[in-house]
């Protein structure tokens, strides 16, 4: 008895149509083809529709088939929050914020874990984001510079979902929402530029040095404990306070806490310092990626 190939053909055609729609949507902003998009950073804007579609696909695809689905972006930070609160607040008696209550510690801890979680996930994934898509490098004309951007924005979507829980916790335990929350987008822009710049650099480096993802796992663990997330910044000895200025994520974490929990604007001097670092990382990372991507196909 012969099998009917029609469903399979239809499925393949559907996949081809989806790919064509993806490329067509990518080119809606310009009559030029994808390969003829404007050079430099302007190409990111030209491919904004492609980026938005792939961020959505990546955000949904991470939890596709799981039992709890899109609840995981909220469950994961809550699980880490409970673990770190029990270890550092209840057992080690670490105190964060104005009072010594466990709820206050949890709020301050979560305000630090959210930006760090988005940053560390994007950085750890970036070293293999090109290697995961060899066909984009070898077989089709694809704007490779968008892949690290997609990784960064996908982690920010996850952070935004968990941030709702933080705001709800602040309203529940402090009975107020500070107007200084309006300063948060300024901090997020610096976080976005810093993360994207580092991800461009590591995405390119990961093509040539395959061990980079294992090296970054260790580096991120050290970087986390060098950032005042589970301990107050004031606990650093006076002769080590300069490390807070060298570590851009320290300033970002502290400003998250200032605008969300303390009702204060960002520390403008600190904000200026880590924003300069973020801008430098952004442009240097992009230039490095653009210069090295020409040899990706040969290496892969």
C-alpha cells in the first residue's frame, strides 16, 4: 500500500514559507536586500523586524514542551531568591538595606539578581550563538551581527517578566512604589549596551576559541561574587571600594536598588562611569565582531 506524501510536502512548504516571510519582514524597512543593508550599527535597525521575530521565537522556544512553560522565567528567580535568602540571611546573618528583616533582604537580593541574571545568561550563551547556527554562516546571507543582539534581548524579556514579581513584592512589603522607578530605563540602556558589546566580542571569539564558554562559566562565577549582590557594598574594606568603580555591573546593581527600593535617583557619578564603560564595550565589541566575522565560514 502506497503512503501519501502530501502532508510531508505541505509541512516542508510551510517551513519554507515561514523562512521566506522571515526574510521579507526583515527587509520591510528598506527596498534593499538583507545583504545590502546599511553598514555598521545602522544594520541593526534595518533588521529590527527580524530581531523582534527571532527574540519572540527564542523566548518561547526555551520553554517549549515543558510542563510549566512560560512560568519558568518567574519560577527560576524565585527559586534562587529562596536559596540565597536562606543561606545568606538566615544562616550567615547577612543584612541588606535599611532594616534587618528577611523580607527586606529578599527584595534587595532580587533587585540585584535580576540584572545580574540577564547579564550572565546572555554572556554565557553568546560564546556559542554563532556556532549554534552554522547554516546562517555557510549557506545563506544572514546578518550575523544580529545573533548576539537576539540573545541579549531574549534575556531582557525574561528579566522583565520576573521584574513584575519584584514590583509586586515591593508594593506588598513596603506599601509604596517610588516615582524614581522612572529612572530605571536609563540604567537598563547602559546595561543593554554593556551586555551587547561583551556578547559581540565573545560570540566572535567563541568561533575561534571553543574553550571560551567553559572559561566564561568560571569567570562569571567570580564576577558575581565581586559584585555586591548577596552582600552590601559597604562591607567592602575602604581600600577595596575602588573595585565598585571598575566593575560596571556593581554600579548597575546598586542603581537598580536605589531607583526601585530606596526612592533615590541613580548615583550620577557612578552612572556616568559605568555608562562610559558600556559605550566603550558596545562600540569596541561591534567593531571586533565586524572585523572577524569575515573568516567565520573558513573556521567553521
